[in-house]
C-alpha cells in the first residue's frame, strides 16, 4: 500500500514532470523548488512504484528547466547532482537520462568536449546494462 508520504512525493514529482514536458519552465522550476523543500530524499514506498526515488527526479527536471531557461551553468550543476543521486541509489537509467540532458546543455553552451564526455559516460551505462533500446536511442541522440 502507498502511504501518504509516498503519495504526496509522487504527486509533487508528477506535477513537476508534467509542467516540464509542457515547457512551462518558470512554473515547473517553482514547483520543483517547493517539492524539494518538503519531500524526503528517500521514499522507499514511492521507489517501489516508480523504480527511482522522486527526489532525484525532481532535481533532474529542475536542471532541465534551468538550462532550457538559459541558465546553463545552474542547469548542468543540478543535472550533475541528479546523476550522482542516481549513482548513489543504484539507478543507472536515471543517471543515463541526466547525462543525456547534460550533453544537450553542453551543446547549447557550445562545449563540444563536455558533450562528448557526457555521451561517452551515457554509452558506458548503456553497454553495462546490455544496450536497452531506449538507452541506445539516447546515446545516438547525444552524438
């Protein structure tokens, strides 16, 4: 059963997720900051449902919003935090998504070496996981 803590954490995460996909970046960023202020770093019941903890997902979307709003340095920093959290949590797929978006932010910053470094890390994760099609696709998009 999902408890209140997990339900609230997931609901806040999905709001940020939806606003980010809708390209409503200022609103998504505001909601991300609100969510990060009140959801715990680890919510085991939510992780059982989603496969990842909601907190790093919100950090990930926060980084995405920042770089899409032209705040590239801040966006890259948040995406790196999300990647490290994914590594700590043992969720390499989440790390792969953070690396893919980081490569895109590097591309916008005209940082070719950064793009290649991020995509190479993504490629390593992809190979380590047996080259799942979605991660192969992310890797190809990065190059």
